[in-house]
C-alpha cells in the first residue's frame, strides 16, 4: 500500500501516519522529520533548510525532491510507504509521479485530511512533542503520557510562523488536492474529529488489514 497524506499543517498528518505505519506495516517518509533530523545533526543540508523552516517557508523543491528520491530507493519502502508532508508543490507532485514510474510503483491513495483553518492556529500553538518517543501531545501534557519523556515545542509552532505556514499551504499545497482528484486517487477525510475517529474513517475507505 502506497499512500500520500495531504492536509494543512496541524491537520494531524503525523498522528495518522504513525497509525497507518503500524496497521499496514509500511515505511513512514516524513520530509519534515528528515529535515529536522538534518538540522539537528548540523549537516550542510540542515543548515540550508533551517532558515526556511523557521520562517514557515518551503525548503526548495530541488532539495526535498532529492531527499525523497533517495529515500524511495531504500529497500524498506518496497513493502509500501506513507508520504507525510510530501509532495507540497505541483513540481514535487510531478517529480514523485515520474520517480515512481521509473521504479515501477504507483500511489494507491492520496488521503487528504481536511480541517478548518480557524482550528489550526490554536492546535499548532498548543502542540507539544515528546523528545524521547515523538508522541504528539499538547500543552496540557506535563510529561509524555506514553513514555514519561520531556515534552517540547517545535521552533515553528509559534503563532506568526503558523500563520505563514497556513498561507503557504493554501497557495502551494492545497492545489494538489485537485491534482490527485484528477488522477482519481483522492480520498477526503474529515480531520475535525478525534484521532481515532479520523483513523477509522481512513480505514473505512482504504480497507482494513
Ligand atoms: P507541518 O505539516 O506541521 O507544517 P512538517 O514537519 O511537515 O510540518 O514540515 C515542517 C517544515 O519543513 C515546513 O514548514 C517546511 O519548511 C519544511 N518541509 C517539510 N516538507 C517539505 C516539502 N515537501 N517541501 C518543502 N519544504 C518542506
Ligand atoms: Zn514519549
């Protein structure tokens, strides 16, 4: 099963990606996670990406496309994958289609998690993440409910950057919903419900395993 997850920042893509990875035993490819790891490691790529990320802008297509191509050529993605945070521009979407063509693979579903933008600023500004296990919680969690680890706030989860990320989403990424509708791959899911309910809705469409 090869899935592309679409949705605004804060729509809950990361949370759903983890559930899908577990249920379908497929690889999780999150460009945000890959980029954050590069920033943390201080690699040249990370140093280039950091400025864009902190401003809520997109990292240049050439950089991200290169990362995803490399990742898709790793063996663990052959059992299936979920792309979380990619593609985010039309150029990325076209590059993905042609890379998959070359690999003799294809996308089964483009799952778009739809959430009212009004809710998103509040959601992201109160989001907190576990340093140890990556659990996604909120500011009410004094420590990680899963592993007891320390919770932190992402550098780009402040209200000003969140607004810019939303603008970038509307301008560059939202049009991909039409792109995948045109390719007859689109599944639209109501993201304005509990994570488990969102997951149920996704499974109802793509089939349980
Ligand atoms: P969110 O979906 O909550 O905005 P991500 O973790 O997916 O968070 O992305 C964080 C940041 O990483 C983005 O704001 C952007 O700067 C960069 N990024 C991630 N994926 C891409 C991509 N496909 N193209 C360009 N930039 C990206
Ligand atoms: Zn944890």
